[in-house]
């Protein structure tokens, strides 16, 4: 459960800043000013801009006129891609993505950085997931890889957010967990080993919430108590906890995180793209997943009725 102190510690999983104004692909960016009110207002089939203000329509129009289609085979603007019904099926979702960002009041640098992270081909990383604990359909169109530290308060807060996402999209989302123990937490390494030891008994997802609910300090005594409450074979658990094999599996996860240039925990990669958020973690994550489902399946998911609630779980700033 997220404490009131943790909820009060809310901060953003910040965007990287990129700027640009000329016609360019998702992989290009140059500095420039905000769009001019003289930009022609664009209308595109499949994109309802009726809720935008006049200023927002001009702003959105500048983006779809300047930014190139996400498909390398179609070196045209998003506007042209949609109008001419080009073969790049990501063009309409990309145009709607830009509209949503404008409606949410994002700055130009944020919008263009977000567009790059969501659509540039060079932003996709190959994240190995074989052998890591996972839940959700094996054929899910959306695979979320999370690196976390069991003594990290931000990771603890993220648990409820990710569980809510899995609940809302049970057929579309698969969650893969990887350990990334941070040196600032004295027991994070042995806690990670305890989770791997539990996984060797097929009990990772029983151990996982118990570790986070207990919180720091996760010393040896606490870990053994948690393992007993999870119903583990204690002799086997202790043997695995102290084994080189389990230590190597934790090291494997950490090295994969280093290769993915992790700067803190929790860090999420969604279908190989690093997830970035503004202050509203839950809304950004939901939007990202809905867009990814559409890109992978060609079907635009219905927005859940409770997606606009104001009591969304908050996630503190990741720990470095």
C-alpha cells in the first residue's frame, strides 16, 4: 500500500528535451520557436480535432505538416501520409498522438521528444526476456519490461500502477520483471537473490508483493520470514539464496539494465522502447499502452470508463 508520505513525494519520470521546427523524421530534431498562428488548419480523416481550441488546432497542424511519417518507406509528412492513405498504418495513430499531446498542454520540446521516443525506429532496443519471471499472455501485443529494486520506494509505488494496468488489459499486456539492485540500498542485492530463489520454486509472483509490502530493511531475517509466509521450501530457499547460480542471474539482469542505459529504478521498456513520463505517470503509461496496442493489432482500444479518475496511484521520482 502506498503511504501518505510516499504519495506526497510525487515527482515526474521526466522527458528528454529535443527541439525542432523544420520538416523532419522522428529521428531528427533541430531548435526552433513555437508554431505560428498563421499555420494553416489541417483536417485529417480519422482524427477528431473538434475539442481543440483554435490555437491548439494551429499548433497540431504545424506538427502534422512538419513531422515525417513513422515508416521509413514513406518519406512524406504525416498530413500527406494520411490524406493519400499511404501504406504506413502508424500515420493516423501518430497524428492522434500529437493531438493528445497538444490537448494536454505539452511544450513543443516535450511533444517532439515524445514523438521521437514513440515512433523513431532507432529508439527500439532488443531486450532479452527469456528466463525472466513474467505474467500476462505469452502472445500479448504489449510487453512491459520493468527493472526494479525491492528496497526502492518508487518501485514499491509502481506495483499498484502496473497491477491496475494488467487488470484493465488482461489480454493485451505482459509484464516481465528484472532485478536492478541499487548500491544505495544495503539489502537490495540479497533481496533480489531472494526473489530469484523464490522463482526457482515457481513462487516469484507470491514473493514479489510480499517483498514490496515489507519494504526496507530487507535483511536476511526479514527475507526468511517473508519466504516462510510465501510457503516456500526453506531448506531449498536458503541453499538457492546462497548459490552462485542465483547470484549470476541477478548479475545478468543488472548487466542487461546497464546495456539499456538505466539511470534509476523503476525503469520500464515497452515493446523495446524506453517509457518516459511527465508528472502524470498513470495517464502517460495508459496512453502509451493504448497506442502500442493499436500499432500492434491495428485495432484502437476502447478507453476504460475509469481512465479519467482523479485518484490515480502516484509514483515518486525514480532512484538513481
